[in-house]
C-alpha cells in the first residue's frame, strides 16, 4: 500500500521499502515534487515519518 501511495505522487520515480528496518527510500524529481509533499502524503495516510533527505546525482 505504501508503494502505491507514494508512486501516485507526480515526480516519484522509485520507492524502496525495507520492512525489517521500517524505512522507505524515495527517489523523485525535485523539479516536480519535494520531500514535504511526500511526507504530507504519508502523514495524511496515517504513517509516521522522519525526513532524512539525501541528494542523488
């Protein structure tokens, strides 16, 4: 469900979920969306988030 939720955001290109670590890594086009939009989408769906953005070139 989380993958479908996040990939529905315009600009998201990849979602990697690690269930044992309870983490989600999201790759997105910063010209289209940003970490705030992704975080708010997760919060509205009832998920707790901790933002740790990392730039990927």
